[in-house]
C-alpha cells in the first residue's frame, strides 16, 4: 500500500543511540486562546501540526512518531496539582488514548509553584494516591531501575509548608526536613501499593553551582537534579560570545552555544549528584511578556547541532547516559524544536544525526500529515462574541486567561474564578465583535479579590481595563502594550464583594470600534479573583 493511501499516522520507527534522550514537554495549549497570541506575535513559528488540538490522540501519535524517530524516548511533562485541583492535564489524558503510546514513555514534572499552604500531609497523601492509581502502574510511565520517576519543581515550597505544618503542632523542623518528610510520605504509600520507592529528581533553579542546595536535595531523598531552561543564562555565562548591541535580555544564541559547555562542567562537580546534561532550545517570550520579553536571537539548526555535538562529547567523557531537551515545545516562551514552519525538521534531524546510530537502510523519512492527506488538526478560531455584558452563570463567555500569570480559571457559584500566579501582563482577555465606543460611558463589574496572607496588599492597588480598537490595537507592531486606552480605579482587595465603575469617557482614546478587551483586576500575585458580572453601560 502506498504512503498516499494510508488513513492514519504511519507506525513509528524508533531510532536509538548510546545516550538516552528525554525532553521537557509543556502542555500549554489546551484551547485556541493559547495559540492565538503566538499567531499574533510570532506567526512564522507555526508548528507543522498547525495550531493543533493538543489533547487529540491522533495529534499525539504524530508527536510520538516524530519524537521517537529522532531519538527521543520519553517526555517529562509539566503536571499541575493544587490541593486536588488539576489543570493542563489534557495532553496526558490524550496520550493514554493514543495508538502509539507504547513507543514513548512519559513522566511528570510536578509544577508545584502554588500558594503558601498548598502542601500538607493530607495533600501529599492525596497526590501520591492519585499517582499510584492513575500512572505508576501503567506500562507507559517512565522508570529508572524500575522506580517511577517524579521531578518536582520547587523543593522550597514543599519544605516551607511542611515546616509550617509541623510548627502549628509544636514541632520544629530544620530546612530540608520538611520536604524530606513529604517524600517519605509518598514512598511509604508506594511501598504499601507494592511498588518500589519513587525516583525523585529535584528541579535545580540556581544560576550557578551551589553546593548547599545540592547537599539539601541529596539529604532530602532526591536522586538527581535537572534544570528546566538554561538559555536565558547564556549572556551572563558567556558575554565574550555576545554580538555588538547585545544586552542581558536581548542577545545572540551564540552566547548559549558558548555557555552551555561551561554549565555542564560547572554542574558536574559533585559526581554523586550531578545535573542531567541539558540541551537548551532558546528563548523568546514575546507571546507572553510583550515589551518585557527576553529574546535570544540568531538561533539556527547549525548552532543547535553544535550544542548537540558538544553534549555528546561531554557525556562520553564524563560517563553520562541520559540527557534532557530543555524544553521541546514552550511555544509561548520561544523554546521549541518540535517541527515547525520556521525550521521544518532541521532541529529534530540535528538531534537524531548526533545522538542516534544510523541504520543501514537510512533514516526514516520525515512524513507530515499533509503528505498523506491527514489533518488539519487546528483548533477552531477564537470566537469573537457580540457581547457587551457577561454574567458567567455557566461558562467564561468568551474570556480567556493570559498564558502567563493566570491559572485555574473556571466558573464557581455563577462567577468567574481564577488564581493570579503572576502580574507581568493583564490577567484575562477577550476578542469581540466590534462595537462603537460612543454607545457606552462606563465599565461596571462586581468582583472579590482575596489576597494571599504571605503577599498582602501594600496599599494603592488599582484595577484596570485595557481596550483595543480597529485603529489602535492593545499592543503595537513592536509588541509594546499601550497604556493609553485604559481606565482604572482603586481596588479593595479584602476578600469581600464590591461593585466597581470605570469611567470610560474620561479617556480621549475611548472612541472608534472596540474589538478586544484585556482586564487586569489585581496587581498582586498569589491572589484569588472572583467576578460575578461585567458590563458596559
């Protein structure tokens, strides 16, 4: 049967080499709204799978095929849990329905950057039971020495909350003893389930070699360390590779090429507890951060190949058997090598050519959905609803979270609720059918803001509405968010409901046809926001 007549993703042909390749995978595009800002800011990086539905098992089968045919044998997937509430779990759910999942293992990087108090004995029991019941007993879950692997983002968050929990009971724990207790709880549960202890890996988040951090992680029960993204350290570690005009926030990928070898050497000083060597994939977070973005320019497949070659040489000299691609598909942060319109398969091919043993019959051909008449897999375009009032009785009614700084967005008790995890950009946005600004004089809403006890209001906080028109978009062609078309008022962040009115007529830019809204209810991270209704009046 010819390729053209196949009706499904062709069977993967895995490629192998002496060094095991894993890759960080960020499941950050659960709806078109997450792709939308990539499409608006960096359209040339569009994946070869399109603005794809990330939970579609057929899409995942393409991802599996392309990954394993280029030497990647496992994904370390960003995984979210906050007191029993999960988000961005669509990819894992789709993976377990994918036809070719047996070819690619997966394991979690628990992204536990949660608010103070989110961890506890009760929660550690609950999350571990979830792992046991849903993942650890499946053949697809990645293990080292038969032990299920769990990477944890923030050792300090676990430690902090378990130390506080102990203090509330009159017990004093030293730094490191809190997280050690948490890991022991998990291992006790997996043993009771008939499984070997978990192989815990710490996410190292220092900017240089810190023996104290390493010693704490070792003493707590971790087996190894990783780093999620190195690229932004390139300028500080290799300023000699910078080009004229480079700055710490805008610099050439040449700095990364030069710096990464220094990093491998620096972080392998402790032979009992070295970091996995990582292969950095760049950075350009314009889709998330706009004018605040850090941009690494001049990235090419040739430079990426040089990093791969250096990494293989380093691993062979030091005896490393595993590496991590960091990361594979952070599209909103400009850290990606998954096949795309910018580079095609060139990044994947460089990885394969360096690390895999070429078979006698040659490499498998790089086949795309278009080649065999499959796809497209794109989400439907974002709806531009004809609304000027929202009550959130059943759903978000066209409002979406910004992909950086807003999490756990859902309706609760006929209100929109979300968690403000960062404050770099406004929290939520919507694109709407254009309406005439002249028809309305104010923007009114009922809102409750509940701040975190460890990040209390400092006074003077404001809530702010941004609008874009067909004449004046919210952000410019240079990706600068304009502050001109905005309205704001004093915020009362006391955990109580309040009615607010923003006077729109006071701003001379309240004119024309309004087609996009961004809303920034609170400039406080770790705050919960509830919105009962919003309307133009």
